[in-house]
């Protein structure tokens, strides 16, 4: 009944969809947190 392995494309698609949903909800519900995360990313990138 269960398949052995899901396809790599399906894993990437679901991961991207989940990341997109989490990103949108985070921006909507916690903009201060997103600003802090963005600033941290810029700091880690050396800008």
C-alpha cells in the first residue's frame, strides 16, 4: 500500500511549499521577529 520512497521532486516541492507558508505566516503574525531574523542574516553575510 505504501510506496518505498517519495520522489525527490515531491520532497523538494513540499519543503518549498512548507517554507513559503511558514514565511508568509511569520511575516503576518510576527513582523518584529522577521526584522530581527533579517538583520541577523545580513550580519552573518557580512553586510
